[in-house]
C-alpha cells in the first residue's frame, strides 16, 4: 500500500479540514461552512481549522440522538386524544 493511502487510513486525534471531512464523509467545503457557522465542533490554529476526533465523535452521538427524538416524538410525548365524532343531524 502506498504511504499516502496508509496515511488516509490513519485517524489522528487532531485533524485538518481534509482529514476531518474524509472522516465524516462530507466535502471539505461543507465542513468549512459548518465550522464557520459553529455547527460542528472545531477550533482555529492560526488561520486553519482543526478538529478533535473525540469531540466529533461526541457531536455525532448527540446529533444521532437528537434525530431519533425528532423522528419518533410520540414515543416521548403523550399522543393526542381524538375528539368524538358527532352523529349527523344533531
């Protein structure tokens, strides 16, 4: 295996935007936008964005938990009771 391919398989604790976007499976442009907007946990070292793997993992866990609650709100909240139907002519 080539050295550059081996480096891509290695996941570091602190990643640059290219490594982090590969780790998350999104484009570098999208990750840059997310970092700039504060949507994804990131910090700047000089003028370059950096991403801690452990913080990204925690963030992904929180995002997946939040999406589960949004997809199944009736399992968390009480279901609405239906109103009784009035008979015709009453």
